[in-house]
C-alpha cells in the first residue's frame, strides 16, 4: 500500500504541474491577447477612432480574431470617411438650394408687389360690374400667391439658417389685439366668435420679436378659422410662475373645429405635410404654415405643441421665457378716464366675451355684473331700480339669440326709471 500511496502522490504532483503549465499557456496565449483586444475595442468605443493599431498578434485563433477585427475596423474607417464626405456634400447642396430659393423668392416678390399695387389702383377706377369681378379675382389670386411666396421665402431662410430675430420692447396685449382684429372679418364671415383673453394683471411689456410673434399667432388663428365650421376661437395668454427675472407666458389658440387625429398630430409640424390629401383639396394651403411657426417658436425659445380631439377641436400652445421690457411704458397708456367707480352691466350670450369685459372693466376699477341674455338683463335692471342701486352703464352684445342688442336697447330706453342709464 505504501508503493501505491507513493505512486498516487507522484501522479498528483504530475497533474498539478500539468495544470499549472496549461494555465500558464492559456494566460499567455489566450487570456492576455483577448484582454489586449478588448482593451483596444474599449478605447475605440471611447475615442470613436477606428484607426487603432492592434499591435502584433500570432497565427492562432486569437491572433486571427484580432487581425479580422483590425480588417473590419479599417473598412469601417474608410466607409465612415466616405459617409462624411457625402454628408458634407449633401449639406452644402441643401444650403445652396435654400439660398437659391431665398434669392428667387425675393426676385418674385418685387413684381408681385407691382401686380398687387396696380390692381389696387385699377380697383379704384370706374369699372363695369363684370370688370370689377375680374379685377377682384386678380387681386385675390395675387394676394394668395404672395402669401405662398412669403411662406417659401421664410422657410428657405430658416433652412439656410438666415432668419434673424429682433429683440425689442413690445406690448403683448397690443400684438394679440392686432392679430385678432386683422382676422375678425374672416371669422365673422363664417359666423365664428373670435376672442382674445389677456388677463389684466399679466405682464405684457416684454422683449421679443413682434413681427415673428404676430406671424405665428396669425398663422394659428387663420388655421383655427379655416378648420372650424361653428363655435369659437380663443387666443389666450397666461402668465406662469418664473424662477428668475424673466416673464413666462403661455400662448394658446383654441378652436371648436374638426380636430386632428392622434397619428396626424405628430406629422403636421413637418414641412410640406398636410393631414391628408382630402384636407388639402378641401382647404388648400402649402402645408408650410405650421412648420414655419414651430421653427419660429423654437427660435423664440419655446416649443409649439398641439392637443386635439377629432370632432371636438384643437388647441395649439407654446410657452416663452421673455425678458421684461427695458423702457418704461408710454404715458397715459390704456386707462380711460371716468370708468373707475362706475357700475357696469355686461350683457352677452358668449361666456368668453363676458369674462373679457368683466376683467377689463375691473382692471379699470369699475364694478361689474353680467347677464347672459336680454331677459336676465331686464330682470337685473328692475331689481337694481327697486333696490335703488342704479347701474351707470350697460354694455350690450348685438348678436344674441331671441332678443338682440337693439331690441334690448329699445326696451331699456322705454323704461322711464332707467332714463339716466
Ligand atoms: P396649410 O398651410 O396647408 O394649412 P399648415 O402647416 O398650417 O398648412 O397645417 C398643416 C395641416 O395641419 C393642415 O392641412 C390641417 O390638416 C392641420 N391643421 C392645422 N391647424 C388645424 C386646426 N386648427 N384644426 C384642424 N386641423 C388643423
């Protein structure tokens, strides 16, 4: 048994030595080269530089792996270089194209203004009814064409990175009111209510680009009118909490129109895209309006977004952080004299209108009640007379269902107790 034990021991020693040798071999020829290779790959990933020297490697499997990998890296480096050249060429081409477009649009605008100006003069001369119709059509077509050209000009300017923004003192209330005023006719032709809500306490004097801001709002309101058949459109400004000196304002344009399906909501901000072919045919348009608007909003420091439900309506909105205006407000701003302390009654069937008038009058230190139709207004006036708390002024909406503003005014005038109103 002693001999057997000795044989076992030497067998154990021999296998231990063999194991060590195998480990050494693996360490030297497999583990180390693989580790070196992984190290190289890692540094390639970190530096992004594919042209790394993989160093010496043997002819075994690991060596072949390393050389295959080196070959792959070389080919990738070459392809990468080719791609970069192609990208630079494409960018340069796109820039040149945009620049050409910008220049051409400018060239087109000059004669277009000639056409519009002359047509306008022609419109004011003595014309037969048939000729008048022709001139009217020329004028409208020229205006449409100019609008499209302006869109393309803006778009290409933006693509070429050449749109310069102004940064001057502006009054947000004035900008919103001007926008709404300029589109009021269009809205009323479709029997739509178009309202602006700018709370009296909102900081309206800020720094921004008045033209571009008006352009975005005009575009959103024009779309809202275009895609709404009945109901109302509200342009709303709201002041948000700001952490620093800046003024944070959320602008929104809400309509009660056809709405936009969820899948199309992500597409409409892309250039040249319209919700679908049928919409285009029904409503016309270049599909550039929202693309331009959202790029302008981005340049102004915000992001144009949409919330919408088909058949219910859409709301387009964005928030801007604006610097407060540098200069003091002009003297005698917008406060009319003689309104403070007076008692008002506002009569309007539209809730938004009532809210606007109430807010506006209260900001001028007047007391305001309101009624949503003529019957309620007369009842309120009668109560006030009975309680001897007379109103000084009534503000009437003209278009109200059942009894309109004129009829109500006549009823009021017919009442002797209200002769001082
Ligand atoms: P276009 O000049 O053709 O109107 P826009 O970029 O302004 O182009 O609008 C793109 C598309 O987005 C429109 O064709 C329409 O389908 C959809 N859209 C925009 N605004 C509204 C809205 N207020 N209600 C419903 N759909 C709208």
